[in-house]
C-alpha cells in the first residue's frame, strides 16, 4: 500500500511537470507577479496609489462598471484611500441615487449610500456595450486570479500569495493589441466589436482598451513628486484600488493573524514548560 502511494505521487508530479512545456506550446502568455505594497504578511495598501486608482476608476471605469458593495463612506475608513469625511460628503453630493420617498424618486447621495450603478439594469448595460455585460468591480479582484501549473502553486501556501487578481487585472489592461498579432492561434478571427487581448480567456474581449497614455491627469503629490501618466501606471493604480474594494480590511486581517500566530507560539511554549514541570519527578 505504501509503495502504491509513492507511485501515485510520483506519477502526479511527472504529469504536472509534463504540462509545463505543453502550456508553453499553446502560446499562453505567462502573467508576471507584480510588486505590490500589499503583498506578503506585513504588506499594506499605499494610500496615494489608492487615491490615484480611485481617480482612474471614477474618470474611466465608472462609466461602464459599478461597485455596488462599496459605500462612499468606505473611502474615508482606515486602511483605504484616506479621504476626509468632508471630501466624501462633497463627492457623494455630486451623484444622485434612487429613493422612492424623495420628490421625483431621486435625491443627492450621502456618505452612507453605495456607489451608484452606471446603468438601470443589466439589459441597459448590454445594450450600451454591444451585448457584453460589464462586470461589477466590488469583488472582481478576488474573483479573478492566476493559474499556476503544478507544482509551483504549492509554494503559494507558504508565501501567502493572494495578489493573483491584481496581477491578472494589470496584465489584462496592458495586454491589448491594435490588431491580431502573429502569436495568435492559427485561424483566429475577431468578431464585430471584439478586441484582441493576450491574457483574456479566448483572447477575444468585448471591452475596448479603456486606458491610454496620458488619458488621466495626476496632480503632483504633497512632496511635489509627479507620477508617470502611462498605461502601466494607470493599470497598477486601478488594480490596487480594485484589490482594496474587494478586500478593504486586508491590513487589519493580517495584523490580527500575526497576533494570533504569536499567541499560539507563546501558548505552545507555556504548555511545553507546564508539561516538563508536571512530569519532572516521574520516571519514564
């Protein structure tokens, strides 16, 4: 039985390793792991990056994509973009939300309201986007990810890798081509209203390239440092913001987890010392 288990494990490893060249032959680009401030056990969100990412979301993405689980007041909570309550109230007042009790059925939004959807319903969204339904941004960064072939995915359990959604979104936003590239699968053709993307499943995506060089103007920071207004920077910033929207309490969760692990280590030490004390005078 033991030898059988060893044979099965060896066969599984061999099959996993054999799949690596097969995937490479299919021409599927490898998604690189980006250097995120929130990566790792002690990672935290970059407040300035979240503010820039929110700007990209508001000026570009929000015209098609919603974030129905995000309330305006979340933007002022600890660990987020760090807007003041006054800024959030002023921002919310620029939008209108449906309210059956208000005159005309709508009213200016307040901080407690959730981010309004750009369309009244899914059908209106499809009609405005050539039949494609723009996904909601609320948990998209957690719903997407990177598929690592066996056995490399095993190491993710030890490194705490959880930035696959942000890596995928960044790659997707930077993976567009003006025309079908030579690396496309043989016989590949784009349908009406579709665009070629290296990292989208099937390569044919219904969303036009949303970002371009210089499409969003960043204001210099308080220290006078200017951030490059490039496609790569926009993609990084909005990907980080989407990660925060999907997991706004990531920092506090990591802090709590570290405290729990520290407690367990100390508790184990106390239990071991207690055991030694109790059994010290007993013959074994």
